[in-house]
C-alpha cells in the first residue's frame, strides 16, 4: 500500500507533510505505515483516496492477506 501512496505523492508533487496537513492524518501515522509498524484503517484509506481523487480500491488491490484455509 505504501508504494502506491508514494507513487501518488510523486504524481501530484506532494510531500507527506503536505498530505498530513491537508488530510489530518498524522505524520507519525504515515511513518508507521511506511515502516510496517501499523496498517492503515479503511477510514484513513478513504481520506487518502478522496484527497488524491482515486478509488479506495487503488490502495486495496493486491493487499489481501493470504491465509491458509486448512
């Protein structure tokens, strides 16, 4: 997910700081996503999707966890 976020930053010529200020998503939260310490909640992904003008599925595609159905 974070790679997709970075791609949108580059495309829109934004910084994480700008996104944080504009969306209210804390810089610490964005940093935790980057390092894998936490995963974004759907509500926050929707805020980012709205901000960048993309569907929420942009972030969710390929993010499904592969679980064993044993």
